C-alpha cells in the first residue's frame, strides 16, 4: 500500500496544494488536525478517525492517537493528553502494522531547538510493546525530517511535506 503521510500543516496553503496534488497517487493519506470530536463531526461518510482506535484496510492494521502528549504549554487552543490518558488509549492497541500518532516517542525525533527531548513516554512504550513496522508522527517542528528506528519499527517525524511509505505486500 502506498501511503502519503504528513503532519502539522498549520494553514500552509502552498504545502496543502502539494499534498492534494500528491494524494492522487496515494492509497492512504494519514494526517492530523483538530480535536477528535471536531474531526468526527466533519469527515465524510466512510472516513474513520483514528484517535484511540484502529482499523484494518486491505489487510493493513492501523492504529492512531492524536493530540499533543504530554501536555504542551500552548494554552487552551492546543489539544493535549496527559501521559496517563495516552497510555490508556494506546492500551487498546494489541497489534498494528502502522501506528499514526501526533506526538513522537520520547527520545526519537522529539528534540527542540534548545536540545530538549519532549516526546511521549506513552507513545515510546506503545511502540516498544506493539513493534509496528512503521510509526509516523509530527508535533515537534524542530525535528521534522527525522528518520530512525525503535526496535524493528521505522520512525518518521513528518512535517507538512509529501512523505511516501510503501507498507504491506
């Protein structure tokens, strides 16, 4: 399956145009936006919001978790979860081929310009437990473009650009 993935578009219209144009060649396009409730209220029929839930598509097991984890200092406009709440939601996932999360795992693609590691322990623990083939995330703008591995899992901090992944048979 050919996946187009991105994060943190933040109203960048020219980047959005690039993503729309690229999406014609994609089988699956994960992204992230506002609260789970806002997404559920606005998505077209047949679209599944992956927030604390999963689905299977053509044999590919997907699981997602939105929001910033841990809580950010950005105020009420930011959708955030505590590490405990994220752990509870991620516990629902027993297996996945692709984990789609907003926040990076602690210690991987989570470094700020000040050198601080601000990723999520809950996300890191879930990746270590589940070992999906691919985990995609964003949130930490200073680490956009990061690629690495955690165990057998390929990691990618996406940013608002076209990122392609081939997953499955």
